[in-house]
C-alpha cells in the first residue's frame, strides 16, 4: 500500500534530518566491505515489511550526507525544500517528457523555464531548449548540433572530414569523451592553453584554428567554459565569439558549473557576449540548488535542435503539435520530469530569490578567501569571482588531508590541481550555509590537523 510506504518515508526522513544535524559527516564504510556490512544481496524470497524497512534504513543512514553544512566536496550541496517537494511530486506523477499527451502541463512547466532562460541571456524568438540528464549530456547535444551544422550531408553520411574542435585545457572531461562519441575522435580535440587565472588564451585559440585550416582540417566548434571545474574560471565569451564568427564555428558555452551567474545582476558580466553563443548549458543542480540532475541546454536557433534530434515515430507522436511534443528535440525517448523541481523552486522564491542564492555563494567564497589571506598558515590559489576556493594549509599534502578528514568523518572536501600545484578545493555552493559554517570549516580543519600532526606527516598511514 502506497499510504503505508509514504508514512514510512515521512518517518525515516524525519529521522534522517535529525541525524544530519547530529552527525553531518557519516563515517564511511570501506568500499571493499560494503557488501559485508549491509544487507544488499537480492534474495528469491520476499522480506516482511519490518525487515524490509530495516534494510532500507541501514542504507539510508550509512549514505554520505551531501546536504549538510560539512559537505564541500562537490559542485552541489544543500537542500532547497521547495525543489525537493517538486522532485517528490515528479516521482508520484511519473510522466515522461516526450509527448504532451503523456506529460500535459509539465510540458508547459519545462517550456516556461526554457523560455525564461533564453530571454534572460538575450536569445531571440527562434531560440529553444531542452533538459538533458546532466551537463555532460548537454555538452554532447551541443556537440552533435555543432557537428551536424558543419556540412549539409553530415546526418546521412557521417563524419567524412578531419574535423577539429577547441576547448581550454581547463575544461570538463566530457568534451574529449563526447568528441569520441560523436565520431570526431579525441585526437581532434585541440586543448587551448589557459592563462594564470585558468582562462582560455584567446590569441592561442585563433592561432590554432588558423594552423588547422592550413593543414587541411575542418574546425567546427569552440567550447567556452563558464566556471572551469577546478578554479571556477570564466572563458571570455565575447572575444571567443568574434573568432567563431570570423571562421564560421559553432560556439557552445558550457555553464554546467557557473552558468547560473546569468541570474545575478552583479555577476552576469562574467558571461558578457553570451547572446552571441550558438548554445549554452547550465546545471540547475549545481549553483541553482536543485536536486540532481537538472541540466538545461538552450540553442539560439531552434532549427538545430530539430535538425539533429527530430525523428518520426508513429507509435509515439500521435497527438498535438510538435512544439508540445518535447521528444522531438531531445536526446532521449522516455525522459524524466527534471523540470518540475526547478520550477517549484523558481516559482516559490522568484527570479530575485535565485539571484540571492548565486550572490550568496560568491559572498561565502569571499569570506573563505579573506580568512585564508589573513592567516599566514594558509596559501591561496584561487581568484576573485569564483566559488571554488583553493588553498593549502601548513604545506600539508591536500590528498592526505582530504582523505583523512573523510575517513575520520570530519569534513567532506576534495582536492584539485592547477599548473602542477595540488590544493584543497573548498566549494561554497551550498547557499544554506552562512559565514558561520564557512568559518567553522576552517576551525574543524585546524583542530583536526593539530590532533593528527604525525599521521599527516607520515604518508604510509594514508595508503593503508
Ligand atoms: C559538472 C560539470 C559538467 C558535467 O555535468 P554533469 O551534470 O556532472 O554531467 C560539465 N562541465 C562542467 C564545467 C562542469 O562543472
């Protein structure tokens, strides 16, 4: 009975919320031991309800807690309750987004989001977009459109020329992965050098394009990153778009991480020129605080979405105009309702509320950077206008420090590297946090180091 399960859900989740406050980082189960410690094996015979709920609870209470104020490990965090509500409702409704017949008003929900984002970034009436199952897939869709736009017969004949694409050495790994998937090949990805701030060097880009043309390649797209994965740097969209226009290249802006700055009057200048890009993607499950996954891809000219993704299927598309049958412009056939959770958040706090979320994350990053800069035990490696705060403490290996903090269930934080230097990477993306939680992060870290001096200096211990 669904009512009983919903009541159980309510009860377990209430316990989880308490547990998250009391124990923000759950002691990890070693990967090699997960099957021994938990009842995961699937059996022939059914469990009675009490045993079943017990097994489920064991999993729930041993799962890493990504919404707490001590989780800084990834490019998402926190929990916006109206967004969670929207996602829970989406599970109950269980629509599929391909047709209006099956999704009804949810199609309108998705279209309302797309329309607002297109208008916000200065795209005109011919723009449109869709939701993909993540930023990597949004990038894939953009790359498919860019490839198909390169020459007329592409979708029939496939790739027949040596095509090249351009992205910064600091860009996301989905770019080379997708290059392989779309038949371009990883070797045809040109990694353009980044400057000391992690921003793609525009002159180097143009030089590489010209060199490739001379060598008989067909350059077809540039990927600019809005918020590089490690440093959170913004490539210069305006100047890059000038080069793309000159050489007739598709420009995609990968804003999975920080594309949401378009919601902020204060920070949207970081994406100046975005209206010139052919496509743009943003993950609402990162800065916009929506549950995973919620990735939006928009194209300046909807024609390209249709050219690359529209296929007929008589068994499926039986009613309504194709404008409302979203399967005509999506990568998938059956597709989850990822729009409602973002819509419920947006509807409940307004565009101004979303802007506050973004601005607050930058504010928290400033708090962290100021703290680091005013304390000589720390070295700072990141720059203004980034919510990735990279640093080292007392010269301790960031790998050792982050791993021990995790094993001892103190903090969830990761490490990264830039220009050959490794550092701790603190992400201030959880807008539920305040100044207090950010300063508390440093207190926990410093106390932990004081207690673990020896271990942190002895690498052998970490390996075991
Ligand atoms: C996170 C990220 C992606 C990938 O998004 P997923 O939703 O994890 O697939 C792509 N590009 C950048 C810059 C990212 O930060």
